[in-house]
C-alpha cells in the first residue's frame, strides 16, 4: 500500500532547471519512484545533457534533456511545443528554474529586478498555462495531475539583499493559490514548496563562508542544511497519490527556519 501511495509509475514529468541542485534531486527522486519519463531543462546544453545521461544510466534511459533559456515567452512556448510533440499527456510539472541577484539597495539595478522576475515568476505562469491541456489530458478526480512551484522561505520571511528574489518567491506562492483555484475543475493540483537552505550553486556564497555557514546552522532549529532526501520526500508526496487531497498550499521545507525568523 505504501509503495503504491508514493508511486509515480507510468507518469510523465517535466522538471525545469533540472540539470543541477534541487531540480536534479527531484528528477532523480521521480525516477526512483517509478516515473515513466522525466524531462529536464537547462540553459547550458552540456550540463543538461550530462545530467540527463547520468540519470538515464541510473534509471534505464528514462531522462530526456531539453535545452533552452526559458526566461522569454517564445522559448517557453517552444518548450511546451516540444513536450506536446513527444507526449499525449503530462502528469507532473515542476517549475523549478530560477535565479537570484544579490546587490545592495542603493546600487540594485533594473536588470537585476527584471531578470529575476522574468525567470522566477513569468516563466512558471506562462509555462503552466501552455501545458494545461497536457496536464488535463489524463487527469481525473481520482488521479489528478500535479504542478509543483518552487518558492522559497525568502518569500515568507523578511530578508536583506534579496530585493527581487524575495518578492519573486512571494509572488510564486500567491500565484500557486490562484492557479490551484483556477485549475481544480480540470483535476490539476497546484502546490508550492518553499525550501530553506540547501547545498546548491545559488547558495555557495553562504556555504563557502565558514563563519556565515556556522551562524546559520546554529540559528536553525534542526541545526543543518537540507539534503536530497529532504526535498524529494515532499516533491514525491505532492506528485503522487499521497498528495491527492492537497492543493493551493505552500509547504516550507526549511529545518524550522520560518518559525524563528
């Protein structure tokens, strides 16, 4: 019963930003849970193709690389078209691709605002819109499709130096609620995960600073950063039958950060 509850057998998944970090972890988790196919996207061709090959070798050829910068509408539509040409239905969409921009308030540039808002907010909205027909194609009351948006604890807590990133993730959280209400009649669930600190390229600036890293560890209730299993457990739950009665929710996966900040 437990295996069936968390199974993704026969499911087709798309994970944006899946060549590394949280996206790579979730792609691997879905394949381990039995997904039929997992598509991953990234801007850099070599990284995306290497990641897909690594996961294909591990899971018998089930991971497919789709390279492209999906921060612009034309590329978003092309990605959706590529999926539609390959699949008659999509069961899980993870809007994970994102970026940040660290700079003081008095010198924060317009391009730092626009770049972050475009990739973090515009892309998941329009990609979800473009893929609604595929997400609904095989969905039913008893077997829903799942959209998982990757937000952040930065969209919940007040933080400094993330003047575009934090608002973008707060927008993702509210967009999640809006889309959940809009798409429920089509048997599509929409939820968000709000990660805290994980070891990714985006957080290297903090983990490489020993004093800063230890300060954060000491302040967190669980006194550690997250790992692959921590993000996968929640993502698989939301993508599978285990999360079938959950929609419109933002779930912090943060070691308790949001209860002390």
